C-alpha cells in the first residue's frame, strides 16, 4: 500500500471513529463562513437517488428561532420521560440530550420529495430513497464537521409539526435532521449513551450474516476471524 | 490552521467529493477480508438513535444469490422503463444501473426496528430515526470504501419483497441498501447521471435558507457570498 493511501485511510477512519453526537460540550465561538460553506458543500455532494438532490439547508442563528426550537424540544422531552419506567426514567431524565441554545449555529436539513417530479429514477420501487439520500447528506456534513474539529448533535426529540412551525417549513417538505453545530471543549472517547450505561456497543460479528439472513461463519469463517482480530481496530478518538 | 488539520481536511473532502455511485467499472479482483472488515467497522461506528445499532450486514458472494438479485433487478427495471416517456425512456433504457454480477461482493444493510424494544430514546417522536441511523451506516461504509479505492453502487430498483425472498430476510426487518462492492477500473470525475445529461448539479446557494424556510441572503449575505466564492471548491476527483 502506498504511503499516500495509508495516510488517506488513517485520516478517514480517525474521523469516522471519533465522530460524536455532541450535546454538552459546545463553545460559543462563531463558526466562520468559510468553514460553514465547506460543510454545506460536503453535504451537497452526498449521493442522491436519480441525482435529484432533494435537500435544503436552513442555517439558524436567530436567538428567537432557537428558543422556539428549544421550547419544542422541552415539550417533547417531557412526554418522552413518561415513556420510560423506574431506573430507566431516572437515567433518561439525567441525560442532556440537546445543545440548541449553547451551540452558535443550528442547521436543519430537509427533503423536497417533489423536486424533480413524480417519477424519479431509482425511486420507482423504494419510495423512501429520497429520504435516505437526504440522510447521506447529513452524514457527510457530520463527518466533515468532525474533520474541522466541529461538534454536531442531532436533535430528534421534537414533534415534526412544532419543528415546521418554528422554521415555517411547508407541509410537503420533510424535515430530516435538526443539527446543533459548533466548536467543542472536547470530543468524548465514547458515545454519551455508552458512557452513561444506557446500552453497550454490540460485537460486530453478531451482526454479520453470509449470503442468507441468519447464516453465520461457515464458508466465510475467514472474514469472521478477521473481524474478531480487528475488534480493537477503531482508533483512539482523541486526535 | 495546523498542517495536520489541513491534511485531515484535504483527505476527507477529497473522499467526499470523489465518491461515486459505481455501476460499470467493477473489476473481478477479490476484496480482501482485512479491507471488508474495516469497511464493516466503519459502518458499525455510524451514529444510531438511542445507541440501538439497528443494523445487520449481509455479505453476499454466492453466484446463485447474486443471480436471484439480478433477476429481481431486471424485473423491476423493466417496469421502471415503462414509467418514463419519449426521450427520457430512451435515455433511461441506455443507462447501466447496477453491477450486481460483475462486482465480487454485494452487501445488504438492514434495519431491525425492534432491536432494543418498543421505546427507543430519541425515536419517541420521529419514528423513522432508526431507518435514518442505518442510512448513516451506509454512508460511512461508502466513504470508507472510497478511501480504500473501492467502488460502491446502491441498487434501489428492486421490489422489497423480491429482495427479502432472495436473502431470506424476515418481514420485520427493513432492507435499507443493497450495495455492489469492488475495485474499479476508474472513478469518474462526475456522477453517471450528470455525465449522461439526466440532471445537472444544483447551485448550492439556491438550496440554503436563513432562519426561516424560503428566506435567502439578507443579514446572512456573508455566508451566501462565501458559498458563491467557493463554487469551484470541490477537489478534482481524480486522486
């Protein structure tokens, strides 16, 4: 393998393994326009079904709009607390799950399902493909942000209609992700929910099947062995 | 900016901008286990709502299973052709839209919506969050593959029930992406559909709003100007 390729791989895997869903560590420092522009270009270069590029990007800095979103989060989060019981409810209630007001900029990424007409190449048999394309844009944005040392937190505890109201998003546009974006004091070495003991990382080999659902190992044991061997592969995330 | 950070950014943006949806350029060369293992770890380290890690990975090398998938594609693609008219139909029919048989390995990434019970932290108000998490795993896989100089093509022209049959996927598991994976003769400098004149890349500034849906420029003109200035930002993809 060439040195250049090794370098490229090290960099990419470091970004992927050290990316975090940030809630508590936002700093108030402004994100410069040239950085935001690069992040948006990264999102815009996601794959899209039939090349429809169904996304829009709402860049939110208004304190009033952020406050409306925070109110919407609080309302939904109170409902959510009631859905867990006993110790889980206590643990849930102790978690910080968003950084809407502390992060200097919020970005909402939406999907316009009608952008290129009713019939879309590649969406003819799986109708959600345009939503999936928009999620690919979210993930590009997130990884580019991590490479820029910028934290991103995805806020999903909010009712869609309250989100639409806060941002004046029309009925036929699907909000996909509401992201809190900003520099951070640190990136944790583990996901927040793993650290908090909510759930543990699953062993990758348990999730991999061969040729048919549920079929493990067998003629493909060499890959299963490699996966076991690589189990400490992810880089230390402190970069 | 430090040299290390600049290098990290150059690498990541190069990967993002040169990633392609590959259909025609697959080589028969085997993808080694150590590479496949890294790609699967990259996917497994995607963000997931409530840390539920709802994904499974089916690694498909069986010629028989690939043939079944190819048959399922052909059937759906014949239907799809009939949905376009005139010149569009002709253009559609001329496009190669999958590389199922030519690529040495296919990967199906699925979503198990019941993995951690009914109530999932962060999925309480937006029920599709687990599907979106799985798409993030797809995009991690795709970008890691590009960094490894491996091409990926997402086959979406297939009926879900035929895909389930071919891979014995149970009813309660949602297939999210069927990917053709392999080394390639080249990565094109533009997406196939852009090259073929199907649709053009949209100007990013047309897609960016400020604080409210539909609101452009205004107090945020500095970002709009930066985006305009950066319009040739994406790296030349030939790396």
